[in-house]
């Protein structure tokens, strides 16, 4: 019976690979032509996630198709060159474009700007255990930060081969994990307030930290999606012989073991708040679904996860996103829907009340990156 189920999944994945390509092509064009044309690029984190997906496309495309992605990234970085900085994690994220161009073009101006962003990163406020603060006005650790930092620092590692960048990534994951991860489930609460002062940033709910632990109480879907992608992306870029590999692998496995049981088996989605699938106010969120499925697919590709255990979840996510979370708002383009809009830190009702939007750089980017990995595991069978 298990063999029949596995073969059924295999044939479905093989059949769906061309559909995944259509999904990729349409979202790619929507992102570059409608959501964020290169000349309108703004230096921020959501846009950086979309930029990262274009780097993924550049790396997977044949030589004659790479140019349009290189040209987009060059135009976007040239347009924002004078404002580019790394003073906080959301700014550091877009530095991936400068580091990518430094690696691919070898041009000095991109190397200089990437180094300037790195210097800003070194001077950013930190928590007592060394974690980079998500805010500059107060010291808070957020799950989101590890992905924003990892995008830039790992591209610097690829561009230079210098171990210091990898060491910084590992240090930040470790600092944030110590503060935010649940050792039993592998899931992370959203944030920690490290300076013991309730701060009104105009976005988070004032008073969100627990009075004793100073942690937030909720396991937000996309926050854990950022963490999952961070872990698997770093694992895919380092040798299994690296001293960092086993600790990161164990962290990744802890989260992966928990996630399948939290997935809606009818729609393939995970929830805005992961632990309350039965709560009437909770809702299925597409960006975290793409992020988790991407991480599982990449985990299979790396040989860390067993295909027979995780392919069903990946398949459910692919079908669910295609059926429930892709819309066609403008002309021929597909666009992600059921995306949680920009989200800060709060209590349960705050997360339930976030706007449900379409598009967004982090929505488009996570969908593209998942579909690329879905194609890979389809072709490997």
C-alpha cells in the first residue's frame, strides 16, 4: 500500500512539473512587470524576498535566459545605490542584490557597496546574547531577522568564500534560537523584548512581551516560514563536514517533524497562527505554506528529509496553493492571494486581524522559490 501511495505521488509530481513552470513564469512576469518593475525598486525586506527569488531563477535558467534577471537586479541596485544601507535587518535584506552583483559581475562599485552594508550590519544594535535587534530604537529579536540577515550574509559568503560571513549567520541563528525556539516542537515564538521596556513602534501591540519571559506568546506562521527557509538555505550552501552543519540540521529537523500535523489536509495550507487550526478566527495563510513546502522539498533534495514522509505534505501544499491561493487580477498574470500583510508583534487577535492581501514581494518570492523546488524533486524521480 505504501508503495502504491508513493508511486501515485510520483506520477502526480511528474505530471505537475509543467504546471509548476507555468506558475513560475506567470508569477515571475507579474513580479517584474506589474508588482515591482526594476526602475521602481524600493530598498526594503519584502522587495528583497522577491529579489532573492529572481536570483534563484537566474541560477536555474540556461545561459541564454539569465540576462533578463541579471539586468533586472542591476537596474534595481543602480536605482537604489545611493540609499542602500544595512542599518537594520529590513534594510540589510536588499543587500543581497549588491552581493549578488559583486559575485557575478565582479564590478568594484557593487563590492564597495556590499562591504558598506556589511559594516552597517556590524554596527547594528544587539541583544545581550549577540542577536541583531530588529529595531534600531529598541532591542527586540524577531524570527524575521534571521532570514533578512541570511539572504545578504550567505550571498557575501558565496561571493567571497570568506568563512566570517558564514560564522555570522550561524551566530545569529543560534542567538535567536536560544531566545525564541521551543525545544520540544522546534517552532519559534515571534519575538523577544531584550531591554525590558515596552516600546510603541506604531505597528506592534504595546505590551506584547510577557512580563516575566519578555517573549511574545504566539507561533506565527510566516515567522516560522522565515526560520525554516533560513535553516535549509544555509544547509544547502555548506559542507556536511562543516561544524555548523549538524546543529543546523537538528534545528531544522525539530521544526520539520512538527509541521505536517499542523497542515490542513483538505486545503494543504498552514495557518496564520500555527497551533489553533480549530479556532474560528484563524485562517489559512499562503506565504507560510509556500515557505514550509519549499523547505521540505529542499530538505528532501539534500537528503535530510525522507521523501515518503514529506512528499504528501508538499503535494498537498502545491495543489492547495494552486486551487485556493492563486488569482488572476490583471491580464494574463497569476498572483498570490490569502497573504498576511506586513505583520509586527502582538497577541492572538492582532494576528487574526491582519489584512489578507494579494501579491507582495514576500508572497510572490516564496511562491516562485517553492515552485522551483517542486520542479526539482519532480525531475529527480
